């Protein structure tokens, strides 16, 4: 078969069969199809879309392109949680310990920050000594012993996705929903999971801005999982303001500690409990979702989720005391307050602007080889809907270099809107799919 014919047919909106998609992915992975032809194919997909069957085939091909993780030797139901990324989204560090404390086996294979959204591995590595570069044997052993392990994604898992993602990044095809769905699910399904809970973020601080697109992505990913005989549920959640109060790696670890001690922000706590409950339910630890919610809440209130997280930190070489003594975490050397220009109600907090300001100060990356400063970030003092006085503090910027503080301050000032009328409260969990 000829690559140009397949590009032509996809450009015209035709459905490709499994052997045709397999040929494209396998030949591209081997270097037999040049980048310019695969770029044309990706753009054809961007405009013409893919059927559910095509997306499932694409996902399976990307899984087959590399290694899969065999967790059959680890007793228990294996459930992971994946977020599409948001500002202040530190849910994995709360949800995974709560689920593991309830008896779920949680193989948490996570990523790093890129752009204005944070990465789980970067947050964890702000804890002194914490290692995510474990061997496969260490990963298995820790899952068997503790029920939870955090490691990075291997380049040998779904390498076709790595090649395709790099091409999408430079050909303006990243936003294609079929390509996003197959990218996420190929990596997750290669992990040896039994079930998966997805948190699909939507809004100003998310990758996906419209709820209709978030719904389509959620439905597509749930469908891929089901066709592979996996239990998958997705929550569509609001990302029009940062989640919690902390944005930045060590600052978010501090907030995780407070949340696991049941003293965290209400929005973060609520979302974490719901995500943990769904992991517990999909692991078949409880007969109903309502029972799972009670278990998740008990694991938060009795401190067992907090103890589980400390156990994992210690097992992976980190200083677990840092959860109690925040001075052991990286701390910023400078602080700047952003105040309200007028009295009124906070009607908007642009999550993307907050995320971009944190990245500018060093909390995130624009390129994969950028170094991260774990100490810097932003702490909100208010959330949407709250009443403020003129001159009251809206947030604080924490920095270690003054180089970009002025620009970051302007971004953060632009992120806040203060109005005379109190805005309607937004729902945090917008929809459930699956």
C-alpha cells in the first residue's frame, strides 16, 4: 500500500481499516515513512477526525510499538488516575495515597511539567532525596509491599507515541481530540492496569477550553478502555481558576500535606475525595460508589492516606519529615504581594495567566530541557466569589531571582477581575462519563 493514498483517503474523510493504520504507525516507527508524509497524515486527521474504531486501532498500534508493563505478579486490582493537566492540579499526590490506603494497587506512572500546567514528578522531586528513576524490579517490589509507587514514563513504553507527539508539537496538530485520546490511552493501557480514572480539565487554565470538546475526549478515552476490557471512568472538571491555593512545586507539596491532614482547600479536597472514591469503586473494594466515598473520606479523616504518602516518600529515598517541617522543602528567598485595586467580589482568576507567571519565575518548562526551580510559585489568598477590600492581598508571588518578577506580577494582576456584582458559583465537577 502507498502512504500517499492513505493520506488522500483520510484527507477526504474516509475510514481507514486496521491493516492500513498498522502499516502507517509501524512503518513510521521504523523510519520508513518520512516526517513530511506523517505530518500530512496528522493534519488530515486534525481536519477529518477519526472514527472510534480507527482511534482504538491507532492506540493498539502505539502500545505494540514498545514494551508493556507486566504487573500480573502483583496481587490486587491495579488502578491509575490521569489528569489532562491544570494549574495547581496536585490531585495525584492526594488521591493515590488515599486509594492505596483503602487497598487499591496504584502504579502511578507520571509525567513532567510542560507549558503552564504542572507535572507530578517535578512536585515529588521537590521533596529532598525523592527518586522517581526506579528499576522495574523496584517498581514491582514497592507495589507489592506498599501498594503505591510513583515513577516516570519510560521511553520504551509506546515509543510510536513519543515520535508522533514530537511531530504534532511542531505541526500545529496537538489539539486533535483523536490524537490526544490515543496518546494518553496508549501510555496508560501499556501500564498493565485493570482500571483507570480520568480527570479531563476544561476552561481557561486547561488544554481544552470548551466543554463539548472535553466531553468528546472523555467519551473517546472511556470507549478505548472499554474496547480493551478495562474499567474506565472520566470526570470533566472546571479549570477556570487554579485548583486549591498553591501553584508551584514545593508550594503544592505543602498544600498536599495540609490536604492529607484534612486541612486543605475545600475545592481540592472535594475533587480528591471523588477521584479516590472512583478508584476504590473500580477496584471493587466496595459494592457501591457511595460506599467508596465513605471509605475515601475515612482514609482522609483517620490520617491513613497521610501516613501512606509518608511511607512512599521514605521508600523512594525522600525525607518524609518535609511533610511536617516545611522548612526542609525548597523555600523562596523573595515575596511580592498583589493587592486588589478596588473593593468588590472576585469574579475571575485567569488560571492560565497564573500558570504562565509561575512558569516565567521558574516553576515550569517551555522546553523539555529547561531546569525547574522547585521553590517558586504563587499562593492565592482568595478564590472566585469572595469579597475583597481595596488594597487587600489577592495573592503572593514567591521567587528566588528578580529577573522575571516584574513581568510575572503584571500577568498575575491581569488574571484577577474584581466586580461589584457577585458572580454565580461554578460547579467543580461538571460531568461524569462512563
